[in-house]
């Protein structure tokens, strides 16, 4: 007899397992024991998640950081398992589990490999209320880029959260979300320019040559002023020669380019705003 999926201890006893048999097979690592009162296959991470959900009230689903990871969205590191539980239920205290009581019902959970999760649009708005502004905008941009929802769906979802903590921030950032930034730092850099009261830059702006053929893209561009703003991170190290050729072509064709590093982005955002403001006014 084998255990193919996580099961409660009482269920296994009803199916004919004995306490001694379970203990001995756990000792021989033939059966997993990921959390108190639950046994299953020798543990994988997903089995551990399913096991923890068995200890939570019915209707509990993965949410916030944990759901975002299942969708491949960028979120700050958090070792806890985040779950959304129905309102007005008793939630057991489980080490490593962050339980969020849901005021709003979770409609139509999405099942990922047997694990129920809040829908992507709900996940994005929940985190947009909770995270810092830069991380929240990067998450919203990434949600749109991955085509997990549309701008209209984000706007409709944030309207449902009216009156909840952080909804004002979420509403503002949903209005600024854009699917075109290709990395977290581009989203952060765009927010620095917007917060500096500069005109909104166009993400991934294509630049054409004399014949009207698009040649290069600029991370963030002001086409009328021919100003380009880019994040210069480690991801560019392997393409130095190509980037230098592109930079030279843009400069020769009237573009004024500025590149900002992580130190400037996260330690001197005011300097970035002053630099770009001067370029736009020149």
C-alpha cells in the first residue's frame, strides 16, 4: 500500500493504515510527513503545499507572494507560504504560513498542478496594495506583459477593493501600468521619472533610420526631444560591443542617451530626475 497524495492522518487510519506502519515508513523515508497530521509521498515542495492546505479551513487558496511565484511574477523574497482564507474562520497557527483573512470572496480559483490559487488579476491587485510602490508597479507591468490579464480587468478588480488598506496606491499604479517594460529595473526607472513630475516616457521606443526602417529600441524614450533613458545593469555585460554600436548610431542620429546604474536608481533617484529634466529642457 502506498500514499500517492497528501492525506490526513485520520483518513489513512480509516483506510487501514496503522500508527506503527506509518511511523516506520516515515523513518525509512518511504512516506513523507511534511506537516503535523498529514502524510504523503516522500516530499516535494508542491506536496508540502498541498499538505499545508489540508490543515487550513476549506476554501483556503494560495495568494499574495506565493500565488505570484506560481504565475512567474516578480515579488520581493518571502519564505512564508501566503494563503487567503475565508472570513470569520479559525485558522491554526502554522510555522511558516501567513494566513490572510479574505474580506472579498475569491471567485473561481485557478488550479496550478492541483493547488488552488487566487486568479492572476486578484493576486496583482492584492500585492499592489501591500508592496512598496516600485515593486508594485513592476509586478503590475509584468502581469500585463505575461498577458495574465488586461488593463481593463485590473481596473475592474481594483474597484472591488475600494475601502481596503492600500487601495489608493493600487488604483494609482494600475493607471500607470504598462506591459512594455522588459525588466523590473525598467519599471522602477520609469516610476522615478513619473514621480519626478517629468513627462511620461514611452517604454521600448523604436527608432527609425533615414529611410523609415526601425533600427533600434530605447528602453525609455522621448521621441520629440530625442532623449533616451536606459538602465545599465549586469544583464548588458555580455552584449557590450553590440550596445556600443547601437549607442554610437543613436548619438550620430541626434539622440541624447543617458544610462543609469543600480546605485543611481536606488540611491540617487533625484539625480536621475535632474539629469533627464535638463536634457528635455535643452
